[in-house]
């Protein structure tokens, strides 16, 4: 071991030597080195935990959204819904020639009002085929009451989200009135198109927004009630959801003219763009914690240089060169940065992988729910640590720590031993 590394490790508090009686201890220098190390570890751990939670939040919401929404929608603007429903299999067969497409099902999508007694709620109403819907969504597995197969054509049954049913005050077997945006005009005035539906089931996707606004009916019933509004077409599921934009672009070029393709990233781009922006800003803000720790490291090294002026002068008189003196403090600062970063990565990763245990324990301890599902869409704190994020955080911490050692090391190497010994 070179003497620069040994002395630097000793100044960093990572190496101990036996002292003779009356020898001066390096307690203060060790304390400020430990505080710098703790600051770096805290900043790194905070960054890892927060970014892991944000990754988990994005993944959870995305997966729950796609459990009821398709990866790709092929729709036909301005075409009568009944004609689309009759010929959807031809379009589905053409789309399934693409090797990425693994499932297809027809749909009708429209906005409507659902009325029960004096309660009126707006809803997104989706017409689906109970037999083919499991090919493109997990709706059948999310049924809390009833079965998706109960949506039979001509019987006008409806499946409501759990939150929507609670808002309307209905349960399975009750009837609701569905109002379409379009109606008919007669001498008596405008008359909205209405139809009575029977609640045949309730579902829960785990996503509050959809559970509070989505309702499903049979695709044939939807084409009758909403024949003048909404859209109709084919819903597709692909093998890799992340390839949805590329596959949608391919299908738009391969399918007949008039067929529009829309993927899930387009339909929800505002939300995902907001999450990505928030994640970047959070990374920059929390990086300031590591930057503050790096400034603390810089100040601690400056104080260490001032405290060790006599030692530096003695080493210079014994033949140590300025570059060797600089390397001592480079080693000291680098060791503090490396150990602090390692501790931060270790503890941050441990917490990130156990958020699902730690957060419920704290919630039970304080009696407070951290994530009300009405606000955050999900009620549990998710976490998804990414190796790429952890690597970027660790490298950022190490670079800031190394930069913080440059000025103190340069200052130590420029000390003149004669002047120091004369004043000391």
C-alpha cells in the first residue's frame, strides 16, 4: 500500500493507528469526514427510493390502465356502427397477419349518461363482445360480481365499475337508464335517446378513474343505442406493449384506406408525459441533496488541509512531492465519496425493494393513508428499482465527490513547508 493511500484512508477515518500517550487524536477531522459520508449516503438513498417509487407508480398505473384498455384501436370514422360490427372479423384477420398482434375484438366507444332515481353520472360506455373480449383485456378476470358472459345481445345488460356503482347506489339486478348524446327532434322538442339496462355485474380494475367512469355493454346493444355517436372498430392486443407505436404505424400503412390506428401511448400521452417530466424534475431536485453533501465534503477537506498543515510540511521536508501531497487528499475525498455512495446504494436499494412492507407498517403506526385512491389512482405504494437509474445515481455521486476533492488537494499541494513550520 502506498503511503498516500494509507495516510488518506487514515484522514478519512477508514484506517486506524496506535497512538502513543499524549498523542493528538484526529477526532474532529474524523467527525467531519463521517458527516460528509453520511450526507452522500443519505442523498443517494433518497434518490434511489424516490425514483423507484415513481417507476413503480408509472408501471402500476400503466398496467391497470391496459388491463381494461387495448394496446391498439382500429376505428372507422363516419361509418355506421352496425356495418363495422358485421365486418370486423375481416379487419381483425388482416391485422393479425402482423406477427406482433396476438388478439382482436370488436368495440363501440361512446360517452353517455347513466341515471338511477335522482342520481345522474357521466360515463364512458364501451360496447364489447363477451366471447372475444378476453383476447384483448383482463376485464373477465376483474369481475367482482357476475360474469362478463352475462352481456348477451338484445338483453341490454350492463357491467359497471365498482366506484361508479357506489356513486349510483346500485348493485347487481338493479336497473339504470342510459342516455345517448344524440336524440330525435319532434314537434314537442328535443327528445334524448334513452334505454333501460339491467346491471348484470361489477368489476374493479384497481384504477380509480376507470372504476368510477367505465361501463360495459354488449357490442350489438351499443351499436343500436349509440348508432349516431362515438366510434367503432377493432381492439388489438400485441405481444409487447412497448412496440405499440411501431405496430400501429405499420397497421395504418397496411390496412385499407379509412381505417385509423391509435395506440395506448397516443390515447394517454398527456398523463405519461406529465409523469416523465415529474420524474426528471424530481431527479434534478433530489440531486441537489447529493450536491449539498459534495459541498460539505469540499468544506471538510479544506478544514482537514488547514488542520494538517504541520503534517503536510513535515512530509514535504521528508521528500514528499506536491503531487504526492495532492494524492493524499484526493484519496481521502474519493474514499469518503465511494464509501458514502456504496452505503447509499445499499440502503436505498434495500428500502426500495421493501417499500411494500415498510409503508404499510408506517401507515398502521401513524393511522394515516399515504395514497388515497381517489387522488393517486392506486392505494398502495409501488416500487420498481431500475438498474439504469441506480447506476446513473451512483456515477453522479462519485463524479460530484471527485470534483469536490480537486480544490482542497490543489491547495494542500501548494503549501510552502518553510512558512508553515515557521508559523507553527
